[in-house]
């Protein structure tokens, strides 16, 4: 059964967190709320040419930096993305306004069992499941005809308009990233992008992390990798919480006000034949401040074949993954079997 109160309400009321929120699995180490800071490269997207002309020296250097970052960390922070700072602030503002609404207003958009969309917390798949200390609103943005408007808030009044605009701007950034990743590996520019061209899926997940009385025992978001191609995260401007796992250690991601954090999902690790990484990441909580984030996930049309790009299969680098369809469903089914989806897809 789901919790009778939202996490936000439990936090406001000063409730003792229920047992189901306490982390018991230490496979990925203890919760550390003050880890070393990650040296995640900052990539200037404005240096990437939109034409097929030969790369400039500056572009080649930035492409090499991007390739190195995705091969090691699996994530970057981007500037020069073309989305105005004032608009990013507006996106954060309307998301915070939604979570500040009375509970009755938010519950008008509550998710239903077995549906990822809507307002709520985790989908309950097991009695032993540890729940995340957050409330979230998840929406399908694309394809447009798949939007279920009953889940889209009407208050704040300009919520849908701003989120759709942000989504379209973010999709353009993702398109440029797909091209840059292909160029960085000396592939045809559309090698990755073509997998996401047709009726690609774009999902939004807005998360609210309330103050937590037990941040050393409860996580805002459990360790996981994403099933997407690319995930972008607009972080809170000041409150830190996101962490990435590298070489058996957790590192904190410093929020930089007008950068966008980008991490690759499992489908990019498969498409790149394991050259790029889909990083394990999590969110910690704290006792002093709330935090929000806005994540966007792009996935190919479910029937699209996802397997290593031909140009990345060589004698000295054999094919590492089999071809899969509907990776989101494959990922979910693997989780139900206690398997890691990427490992289940390995040859």
C-alpha cells in the first residue's frame, strides 16, 4: 500500500518517517551527505557547429572533452545551450508553485496504479520496496497525441505552456548532443539521432525533495541508471543533492545556476557499444532545505531496434550488447526479476 500522506506533508507535520523509507541495502555504500565533489566537465554547446563543414580547432577540443566525459563519467554540465537564464528560472518557479499548492489541488492529478504519469511517489511493485523521500509529478510530453491532460496542472495557469516550451527547447539541445556524440566517435552525424527522430518519447519528471529528519538513513532517490537515451536535469540553483557513482565512490554534483546537467541513459551505452557510460546516480536529502529538480528523458519509439552502431563494432571491440526493442519495458521486466537491464542485454 502507498503511504497515506505525501512525503511533503509528513515533512511539514514533523512525522517520524515510516520504516519503508529507510535504506537497508548497502550494495552501493553508505549514504554520505558530504561526499567529494565530482570533477564533471562543463561543455560549451555553442562551440558545436550545426553544419557539416570541417570542425574548427575549438570544436574538436570540445568534442574530445565531451567524448572523454561520457566515456568516464557518463555525464556533463552544459552551457551555451541557448535557453535563456530567465526562462530556466521561470521553469523552476512554476514547478515550485505547483508543489506549494494545497494537497487537494495536487491530488486532482494523482497517478493511478500501474501508470507512471501523474502526481505521487513511487509505483509500488513489492512489499519489500524501499520508498524515496520525494513527491513527484511525471508527464508524457511527446508524442503530443499521447498527452493525458488530466494529469497536467491547470494551476499555475501557465504551467503547461511553460513546460511544453521548455521541453521543445530541451529536445533541440538533445538533438545537438546526439550529433556531437556521433562526431566525437568519428561516426556519421545522424548515427544516434536517427534512432530518436520518428515518434520519439519525451517524458518530464518534476521532483520535490522535502526536508528529511534522517538524511543519513533515507534517500531522496535510490541508486539507479536511466533507461533513456539522454536525460537532462535542471537542478535547484543552490541546494545540492544529486550524486554520481564512479570507481566505487559517490561524488556530489555541484549545482551551477544556469547550466543543465546531462547524463546518458542505458540506451546510449548500448548504442555506443559500451564506449559511453550510463552512470549510476542517486539523490540525498538534508535537514535544512527543500530541493526541486526537473528531469527530461528522451526515448526512441518503442518498436525501434536499439543495438550497437555498426561503426563501433570492430575486431578489437566486439559487439557487447544484443539488439532490444522497447527498452523501457525491458528495463522494468528486468527489475522485476532482480536483474540489471544492461547486464541482461549483454551478449
